[in-house]
C-alpha cells in the first residue's frame, strides 16, 4: 500500500472513530449541544497522543502518557465544555493535563486563553492577571490559593474533583472572594498529583 493510500485510509478510520465517539459516548450520555459536538468532531484526539498510543484516541477511558500527562476520556471533555458553556467574552485559564487537547477545544470559543501547567498552577508561580473562567484538565483535591486569586469576582471554575476517593466533575463560582466546588457528576477523571493535599501525621 502506498503512503498516500495509507494516509487516506487512516484519515477515514479516524473520522469514523470520531463519529462513533460522538454517537456512542457523548450523545448517549446527554451531551447533545451543537457547540460541544462540533468542537469534539473538529479536533483530532490522535494528534495529541504519541504515535504508539494514537490507536487509543477514541476509547471511552483516559490514556496515560508518562507520569505527569494524560488525555482524559471524551466524556470528561464533553461534560466539562457543556458545564462551562464558554462564550466569546470569556478570558480563560487552562490548567493543562499535559497534551494541549483541552486548549485546542476551547481556543476558538473564547476571547482570550492562557495555558499553564498543573505544577505551576498548584504552586501559583506563573499566575498573572485574572480570568473569568478557569478550566482544569484533571481531578484535584483542592484549589490552590493562587488559582482562587486568579479568578475574578463572579468567575467560574470547572474541574475534576477528588472527593472521598471518587473523581467527579465539579463547578464553582467566586462570590465575595470565596469559592467552593460543588459536584456535578461522577466521572472517571485522571488525578493531577500536583494538587494533592499535604498529608498530616497519622498513627498506625
């Protein structure tokens, strides 16, 4: 098979897989909003994976890439976009999961976007300015003070949340300087270790 024919075959296969992802993973789970489906049909997940894992791009689970990176499941991104409903007036901070996929989904939907690593976000070392929305590509145990400070008043956060050992999609709004996260739905979400709470002393 020539390289050209192989390329066309691979393209057809991934387009079929992307359509199956939308029909069997997103629509059947209540993700039907056109802007979400359009973005997830447009952005090829396989382009954000190493070549040896590209065949896993459209499975219904997250794909780990080394110790500190992941491509979360399609349903996580679909539900997150649905909950966030970003608009052209939003200035968004993306806390990166290590692939750049979420940023590419969100980019054309908002007016401004900044991407930061999970490590830098947890430490607050590279946070400048404020944002109307913060989206976290993974599950965290708690929001850092730096992230809360970077969210403008009445701004929203959509993130994965680790609660009693279970990962959930969660959202929160900053009101009078305070923000609390409320669970939206249980989902399998990769955990961002940079946001783990410090463990106190325990007795055995």
